């Protein structure tokens, strides 16, 4: 259960806090801690020159900077470390702090300790952003003052204190954020699925699962854990949940939970309630049906009426960069799925379409195996266009499966031109990279925006 925040608030005043990582999350933490009268040092491997003009703004706000190299952490120097999600927990300041029992938390944990509004938190390898956005819309449509924040782009610390007990916070949370939690216990914890991802960071699938499980580890019997019954990993998590478990399933009729029967979304709990027919959903693909079931479960657990749930499901059109329709040019649909940053997400994207597909894929591999992805490519794709740092790995996996209709592109403008040349009326050009964007872009949004720009240039010429 979410507890009172007063004692922690008192402890921050006058305390020396090291914020590790100067990205969006670290900056939000610095601003938050400044309001609590903490003494703040911000460290990052970037130099002061690389961080201008932000560095000058931070110094003007009274924040001490330790840039270009990490400071030594001792019991005399810092009382608390707040680590940004993008910073591995193996960096020297974290290791030093842990060796001396100096608390190490992340922005999610810090914000949680000051939260008054109930939190619905969503994690999973794929579908987090769509489901978080859908749940947020459900609460807004039902009349709640609703904050949608977290891994979705807005740091929780930036807004958490502006929401009261009568409001709702809907938070997308990643494994990177969860691994620095100590007491985080949302009212509803949603785990959509767990498939291999970020193994370069976590080291093993077991550690990745453990990090995801932290979303419900500190809940109690008044809280809810919403789990995917069709995913073996999340189904087994139920045995370790200290809270009430509510399953959702696309493939099974459940005695208790949210499921599909006769083409309708149903809720079974002290009777059976129909929510809405599946064909009223505007977001495409079987995976988005699962996201919708999870959203219904979260809304139901928090008491949203069936009619309100149905109204949102029937109007929600999805989020940018996730199976986002861009344009139809010469009878060919162009779809931006830049948020498909791992093989499982890209497989789900391929499964969302029955038409022949021209697939653009590649980027920075996060430790994934592309074998299953390559099998799906052979099944669904007519032409594969690869690019980016590890595009060659996708090409090699596809060739191992006997798929040879592969083209290489140097950049996104060329990839879009090649796709346009190859595509036939009635087909789909799909960007679903199965890789991170960091080899060529700052983030997947930047990658998706460039893809859309290049497609719209084609449309203009057409």
C-alpha cells in the first residue's frame, strides 16, 4: 500500500544527495530535491562543455556539478544516491555507495515516497506505452484528474505532488526503473508480458524477470496485480504476488478475470459482465487486444464502470510510433512502428497485418536472438530492408531460415526510397526495427519522426 511521505520529506532537508545521470530523469530529480532543500551534486560522464547551456542553468539553480568523471562516494560525502534509469548499477559511485550502505534509489522510488494519489503502474517487455496511454484515457474519460507519467516520457517526480488522494497516477515503469525501488507498491501493478530484452543490462533472463517482479513485490492484500495468463512467465509470477491477482487472457475463458468469449471482452468476478465486442477496438493486432484486456482489468480493479471502459476502448486510436498509420501512397500503406525495439515487439507488429509486408528493420541489438524473428519474416515478409549497426545480424538470421529477398540501406531516406520502389499496391511498408535506435538516433521517437518525414516526402511527390 502507498504510505505516508512525511518522514522521508523531513530527512531530505539539508542532506547531501548525489544524482547520477544528467538526462531528463536526473534533471527532474535535481529540481525536485531543490524544492526539498537538499544539497545536490549532479554527476555525468559528459563534460561541462558537452552539457552547455544546461550546465550553466543547473549551476545557477545552486546545483553542484561533477561532470566528465564520477566523484568518490564516501560516508562523509553523500547521504543518498538517486540513479537515473539509463545508468547501469555497475558504475563506480553506485558500487561505492552499496559497499558503505549508503541508500541507492531511482527517480521512481523517490517520487513514489511523495505520492498521495493511487498509482496504477504498468510494465512488460512490449505494449507498455499503448496500455499506459489507454488506461490513462480510461480514467480521464471516467472523470478522474489523471497524471500519465514515468517511462512514457514525463518523469514522475515532475508532477507527483500535484495530485491528491482523489486523483489517479498512471505510470509506465521499466525494468531499469524497478531495479532501484525499495518500497514502491502501486495500488494496481500490471505485467503485460516478459520476453527476452535488455539482457545486455540485466545479464540473464532470470535477473530481468526479477526486476519486472519488483512492480508488485511490496504490495499487500488491498492491492491488485494484473497478469497475462497466456504468458508463461507472468502466469507463474502469481505464486509470488502478495496482492490480489487478476488475470487477463486472449486465449482462455477464465473463472475469474478478463477474457474473450464469442468475440466479446468479458469480466468474470462475482458474475459475468460484457464490456464490448472485440471488433469495436480501433487499435490493430492480437497484441493490442491483450493490451486492451489488461487495461480493462486495471480499470475494473479501480472501480471504473463497464460502460465507461467500453466507451474508451471504442474511441482510443493508439499512440505515436506504435503501429502508427502514416499514409497510403499508390495503394501501399506505410506504418511507423519505431517503438518495436526488440524481436518480440516486431513479431507482434508483423502478425498485425495479413497483407504482404516490406519490412524495414535494424539498429542496435540489446542482446537479443533474432531466430524467431527471422522465422516470422520468412512467413510474413516479401522484402526485407536492413540498416543500422546490427542490421547484418537480422539479415544473417533471415538467410539462415532460407529468406533471401533482402536489401541493405545506408540510412532512413534510402530505406524508405527502397521500400517505395519495391512495394506493390495492396502491400504494407512497415518500420519495425526489432532493435534500439541508439546507433543512429537519440531515441525511437526521433527515428520514427524521420521515417514519417521521408514517407510524407514521397506522398508529396506522388
